[in-house]
C-alpha cells in the first residue's frame, strides 16, 4: 500500500476521487497529465484496491474505494495518538511559558 501512495500524482488522484467519481479525461485534465500516464496511475490504484471502475458507454468512471484506507487508518491510529499526546504536552508547555512571561 505504501508504495502505491508514495507517488504524488496518485495521492492527487485520490483527492480528486474523494470529491466525486471521475473519468480518465477529467482526472488527466485536473492533474495536467496525459491520458496514458493517468491510465497507468489508475491501473496501479485499481490493482491496490483503492479505486473501482465502472463502464459508462464509451467511458470508464473511477471512484474511490475507502475500504483499504480504513486498514491503513487503523494501523496509523497508535502513531496519531503518540503525536497528539506530544502536541498536547507542547501546547501545555507553551501556555505555561506564556503565563510566566
């Protein structure tokens, strides 16, 4: 999953698909990529299970499948708590420091 999400174009595609389903042409235009490059990225995302494709006459409509991201979110949860605890401690320290000055 990480190797798929490393690429900034793929992350940008997921951001666009989070808003609504889109065709290859819409994604290519929104990202300023060629249609072949967009299709290659979409194939990687589809193989990873992050997007689903639905034929619509001559077009293919891609939509985000959030299920694989839920697993990633669950894995990240303990790390998020770690950072939240540290940021809360920093905030408390800064508040205390500001009160003393």
